[in-house]
């Protein structure tokens, strides 16, 4: 069955349907990722809420779906766009095909299009909205107007936990209060395996509610959308900053910490999404390969040098990838040290956070 992607600039890509049927037309932001593996982690990453994801790697689904590897309970993408889907995956851990997995969760897929050409359009024009439909629009002008007017609205509230959750480790040596803006499960696992008990708090939680668990550390997770929309969380972080409790942020959490300190963020032309992004540690000069998924970045020129310094920068385009705050145990990074899927080059940053908490406890 035919399925279409219509971009807001009028470009149309005709392909074939897979995954779930389209229940009405799917409006979303269209983004691409260069990751070669980790497609299950991609479709279940809550940072993709409100977005349809294009895989630049041409063959997807070759090792099937392994539910233990997901980063969220259910897929968060609006739709999934690929060149070719493997219908007969091969892996001893495989439990079902990607097609069946998307069907079971009501997520439509589009295959058989020239994803290279689509990626070139997005790189040239920048991220655009798009419409995925099984029926080519009869009123093109009306369809393009609807596509152009689409906006991702309040996505964090739809992916954060509805109430406080406790995630115990084998030891529970340290207590981490995590503000959940759409956390990837491997971030929680990375802290658990280092002996931390993790409390997940809704993104709308107050500072008093968070401090009630007497945390050794504060953590702000990744998540979707424009960081500037999260006014309540930013205000909470300003209050928490007064406590001197060791704090770490990842991705959206990095941006929210920056905004809480008066710095600025900006939307990138087409974002950084993939598992091969080089970042340079400005303290050591060493370059690491990182996993990334973000469409916004902290404006380097807005960072107050009296309050903080750049910690990492992106080697490709010079954008900010990390901030270390002065005279306080606080740092954040734009990339994903937990990296599922992706390289584990920077997971030592979790150890740095553990050491900060241990020192603060002593």
C-alpha cells in the first residue's frame, strides 16, 4: 500500500506503508538520525515526542526487536521513515520484527523512499514539519497550511512520570533525585549500577518536594521540545541551585540548567542526532565520540564566564556540548554519556557525578 510524506515546502516522497495503519493524517516535525544501530532505542527515546524520525542508514530492523533494550515502555516517535526494512531479522535475542513491534503500538512507518534525498533536503532547508498520509491530499494548499502551522506543544508533560517513582540499586549508597523530563532508562540504570537509589520526580515538582527525599545529588534528564517552554522546571532549578547539592544534567537537562543561570538557548538548523558525533573536552584536549539527540543548543556567547565555563564543544560545528559551573559542584553535557545505542566513551561522567556526591556527603 502506498504511503506519502508531504513536507511543508511542498516536496512529496512516495513510498510504502509498514507498521501501523495511519489513523488520520500524522503531523509531526521531520528529523533525521545518522545512527547505524540502536533503532529500538531511537523509537522509544522520549526526546523524539512530536517528531517523525528518518534513518539515514539504508537497512533497518536486521536484528529484530529486543524489548530489554528499549529506552521507554512504548515508542515516542510519531512515525518512522526508512529506506528498507528487514523482514527476516537474525539475532538470538530477537523476539519480534520491527514491523510487528510498530503495529503493536500503533506507530506508522514509511519505507521505500530515497532517505538520502530526504536527508539532503532537511540539511539544506533545515528541520521541517511534515504530513504522513495514505491518501495524497486533494487540497494541497490546505494541507500545506496545516503542516506549516503544526507545533510541538508541551511535550515534557506527556512523557514525564505522573508521580514519584523509586528505583533501587543493590546498595543504595547514595540518593539521587532526578527531574524526569523524558528520561532514557539507561540513565537510571547507569546510576543504579553505581550504587545509587534514584527517585524520579515529575518535571513540575517543586524544590521542596525534591528536597524532601534528602538527596545526595540532583539530576536533570533529557527530554523533548523547546527548553524555554519549561518555565516551572527552570524556576525549580534556580531554587535547588541555592542548596549547593551536587547536580548533573544531560541534553534537555543541560539546557534547562543553562537557562536557570541566565544563559540562552537556540534552535539548530537540523540538530544533532546519531551515535558518531565528536566532542572535544576543553579541559584535556581529548576528543570523544558521542551519542546525541537534540534540536536545541546553549548559545556559547551567552555563558557568563564569571559563573561557568565551557566543558565540551562539538568538533563539527563548534556548538556547546557541556558546561562546568564555578564554585559549585554542578556540570552538564549536551550529549548522552549513557549512550544506548552508541559509544560508551564518556560514561566516566557518571563516575564524576558519583564522586561529587560522595565528597558532599563527607
